[in-house]
C-alpha cells in the first residue's frame, strides 16, 4: 500500500469477457455522493449489466446513500466484505491511512481487474503477486494471525489473493492443476495447465472440521441434482483439510462471465434478511426468461431448507451473464450446515422463516410452474441425498460429535 495514495474521485468501468475490454461507463463521487453514467457506445450494445436497478439509459444516475455506501448494487458486488474488507483495512492502517477516509471508489480501484466476474475498474491499484507458488498451510496460519489481530508477513499476498470474494471466512483465489498436486496463485491470467479455484480457511467461529462439512454438503448437493462446480478437500498438515471449489465466473478458454448477486440485483441488503424464495424465483424468471432456471432456484430452496443451511442470504445466490447478454442462474455455492439470524432461515419460504416445512415448499413449487408430483420428486431426491450424510461425513473425517449434531437436523 502506497503511503502517498490519494483518494480518487472518478473511476472507469469496463467489461472484460475476453482479451478485449468493453467500456461500460464512469463512476464519480463528490461530497460522499456516488454518480454513474453509461458510456454512449455501451448504450448501443444492449448489454444489461443490472437491468432492475441500473437500467441502460443516458445521463447521470445516483443511488441511495444509505445502501451500499451509495453504490449501485452491481458494483457493490465487486467489493469484498468480511475477510476481504478486514485485509484492506489492516493494510491501510499499516500505511498510516484511516479506512474511513477510503471512499467506495478507492476500494473498487483496489479490486481492479482481479475481482469476481467480468467487471474491471480503472485506475487499477490492485496488489500484485511476486511469487506464484502457494502453500495452503502457510496461508491458513497467517490468516489466523490476522483474525487474532496480530501482524502477518503475508498481508499483501493475502490481500491480492482475496480479490472480491465475499463472506467472513478467509479465502484465496488459487489455480490448481488437473491432478490437484500443484497450487499456484489464481490471479488472472492463469497458465493453460491450471484451472481457477477458490479455497477457504477456518475463521474463529468455525468448528475445526468446517471445511470437511462443507465438502460433504457439496457432495450431497450434487446427489440432490443441483448444479455445482467441482469441489475438493485439500489435505492439511494439521486439522481436517481445506475446502475448495472451482470458480464458475472464469471459463476454461480464459473468458470471464459477468456475475451479479441477488443482493446487488435486487438491492436487498444481505445483513437485513427480507427476501423470500418467492422473490428469488420471480427475479430468476424476469432476468433469464427461462422457467428451467427458476426451477433450479426451487431445487436450491428445497436443499437449503432440508439441509438446515439457514445462512441462505441474498449474497449466496448469483446470476451469470455471457458476452451475448444471456443470463442464467450460477452453480450453487456456500452450502453448509448453518444457523441463520435468530435461528431462522435467512430467506423465507412463502412467508415462513422459523420453521419452513414441506407444505411451504409445495406451495412454492407453483411459482416455478412445477406440478405437485414433480415437486415431490425433487423433495424426495434431496432427502435421499441427505440420507448419505453419515457415510460421506465419516469418509471426509467430520468429527463424530458434528456427525450426530447435523444428523439430528437433516435426517
């Protein structure tokens, strides 16, 4: 972090689906108010990067200052929260810069071209990686130092590897070879022999086998018919291993997809749970114009409810847009055993958050144009997948105590 860094008041936004950049528009700030204007050329391309809250139109647009620090949701999606914000704030203080002097545009400039999805922010102040080699055990150890408020020799590296990944748990963008024997940094561009992945480390509130539990949930989700990227539990020198998943915003040919969370798309603050799966199914239909995508959202709702994944907030649902402007629901992610706010489901089912039932799920099915028989088949497939919990959890090394605690809720 440069101690002489000066806060910026404007920032160019582009899309980088491939090697060619597409200018999108310009963000500017004055007196803590954020402004955005689309590039005239971009308006002709008919690419809706956020059709509900940032429509394609000429002229300057402004947004609610109380939400997302005044940013439109699509750009707020690029900003890390939790762990990523902690890292940047720590780096700022180490350079004698007070974090509250950093406006949202400053933070977007530090995402630069290395965020999730296809959005690019220029001027780019993102950190660079000098050594491509990665040791997961070392990164895990250093992340624990930072969580404990201690110093870390790898602060800059952890900051660079975080990109715009969200959530409270420490994460790193990595690249993994085909047989999972070699790991390097995942900051694009990536060597052809590697695929882009994201790895998670434990936070102070996690059980020690949290990575193993999330890995088992990914296996059960696959059995339940959900679309999910390849996942893996990397071994650790000590402990239960590190959960990792292949990224869905980067394609094998090196192209990127534009990514938009339900939080940003609907301007629904994930810290104040107010969404219902009714909203998500309707939004999926409006955005994708494809009932099959809405039915994928329904299946995800069934899995989250029956698997007791109650931290199903608005940042845990995303949509992907390709260079032609076609939208689809992203593969499912952040699936694990969890308690929501006050023990309730973060996303309600037909108005019910405390104890959503099969009855609520069957009523929800009608919104996804699913006959009751098909809805029951989905529910049964999810139940059969969850019945594999004990077998899969034992194989992954989940502790007997957690095996039993989770089994009480999901089987």
